[in-house]
């Protein structure tokens, strides 16, 4: 099977497997935002765009488990990838990207350039498309001041996990805009 077909299948799988805990619209905007940044950074750093496209599309499929969703997403991706018989290094890199895309990752060092890029893209995608949705969800769980504090912390954490030079330059204005939003948000 060619790569284009696998990518089309991955898009379809992502759209039909929205985690039960995530509103569909926000989930799609997040994943597609992450994909855009991942491909942009892949170009910048000569990284493998196929690995990043598949990893970006599947990175949050296990988000319904909450905290340890990287492991769950990696497990789902592994099962999904089995039918394609990709070369082992390609398969393993996709799984490593998904496994290490969160700030909760305990890997030492930054991993491959593809792993770094997916982590960056996840942070950037959140800062561009999802922090307001995150805040809205927090407001349902916490008192207003606490919801704001949790959201500001989350925004800062998502920026902190961006490590490539290009990612940081893309993320700075997004971080500023998000923090500006919280100054007057109610
Ligand atoms: Fe994500």
C-alpha cells in the first residue's frame, strides 16, 4: 500500500475515533492544528513528513483515559498500524513520537527530531486553537479564579515543552496572545 493511501486511512480513522471525553469540533481543530505545525517543522528540519503525519493524526486517540493517554494512543496506533506492514524503523518511530508527545513523558533527553517536532506541534496546536476550549472546560469544574489559574498554567506548560528554535519562534506570539486573553477573560 502506498503512503498516500495510509495517510488517507489515518485521516479517516482519526475522524471516526474521536475520544469520548473530547468535543468533536475541538478535537478535530487540535489534531489538524498539530498536523499543520508538524508538517511545517518537518520541512524546516528535514524530518520525515510521513512519520509525522501519521503520528500527528493518531497522537490523541487514547485521550479518553486522561493522564496516561500517550501509552493508550500508542497502543491504539500499534494495533491500527499492524495491517500495513511498514518497515520496522518507520513503525517504531511513529510509535515513539506518540509515546513521547506529552509533557508527562519521562524520557531522558529529547528523542529523535520527529519526537521533538510532534511534542512542539502538540504545544503549538494547543496554543493556536484550543486554550479557550480548555478554559471553558475548567470553568465547569472549578471556581472562576481557579479555572483561570489552571488554564494559565496549562498554556505556559504547553509552551515550555516546545524545544526547537523554529517552534519557539512560532510559539512566542501565540503564548503572548493567550496570556493577554486571560488578563481580561471572565
Ligand atoms: Fe495533542
